[in-house]
C-alpha cells in the first residue's frame, strides 16, 4: 500500500511539473471557474443522488484503493470454507453455526449459517443469489455515480469558459487585458478536463475492477457453500473450485494427520 501511494505521488508530481512548465501559475487559478465547476458538481450530486449513496460510494472507493490485493483474500476465504466443511463433517450443524459466527466475511458467514440451519440446495442458492444480485445492484449504482461526474465535469468546465468569454467580450476595447482574460476564461475547461480524466474516470475503472473481482470471489464462495451443504469432503470442495494449491495443502495435512495417528497407536 505504501509503495502504491509513493508511486502515485511521484507520477502526480511529474504531471504537475509538466502542466506548470512555462505557465504563469496565477492564470491557472480562477475563483469563478472553481465555483462553477465544483459548485455545479456538488449541486448535481445533491439533486441527483441520495446522500447515503454518495457516502457509501466514496467509502467503497477508499476500500478499492486500500484493499488492492484480493487474491490473498480469495485464498483466505476458500481456506475458511474448507475449514468449515471439515467442522461440518466431523462435528455437525451446531459446531458449524458456532464456527460460522466467527467468520469475518459477511457473505460466507451468511451462507454457512443457512447451511447450519438446514436449508436445502435450492433454498440456499436462491438466498445466496439474492445477496449476490443485491451487491451487484449497489456496485452498479456507485459506478453510475462516478460515470455521471466524469461526464458532467467537462460540460461544466465548458459552461464556465463560455461565461468567462462573455465577460471578456464586454471589455474588448481594453487590448492590454485581452490575453490574460482569455487565459483565465479557459481555466474552467482545464478544471473540468483534469477532474474527468485524472480523477473520476480512473476512480470509475478502479471501482469496476474492484467489484468485478468481488463478484468472482462471491461466485467461488457460492460454489464452495454448495459443496458444504452437501457435506462434501474438503478435498472434493477444493477440487470443485479448481484450487490446486488448497487441494495439495489439504492432502499434505491429511498425510501428516494420518502419520500422527499411527505414531500415537504405536506409543499406546
């Protein structure tokens, strides 16, 4: 995470230097342009989206940048599923329910509790699909919000430029101020383009990738829970998930366990 932040800061500083090279910094800051672009975006968010959705969207975006390595989380979840399957086969539904209550992933915990409560295959899959679709609907609404901001930012920037040009036209008789005034007029378009292409579009892509990976993990968990509901052996569930690494790990654990049992028998 630290490496990611430092790399982003380095690229950002490089871009800032490129943008500011040979440009009068005072021409880049126009209070009227800032009010039009940022005020317009704020008004659009306020009128078009519930405040709760905006808050949840930016929280999800923070999580998307913070939890970048989802492969490790996938392996951890699958390992937990196989552990739950072992408990279910050896100790029954009551032990499974207790173990499921300690799982930190909401989707896996929900599915394991349903299995412990005796849901059949059809009821289990229907319940899991409802949760899966609910998460996808939330993801779509959050991505739609960011896409809307990416479309609005350049349009508001152009509107600010038009307003500034109208003001410039009123003072064409003052030739000395014509150049600086035109430079300030174009600052609104610059703000809009930068916001859309350097903030909102990358944020949209990041959130899309994050939820696409999340959906894939949820589908894997659904398959694993189906095996759990059928009381399949953990090795069979690992095979079902095409998780060769987990399969080999479980086989090795079984060999070690069998070896320990034989040693205990010899000692006895």
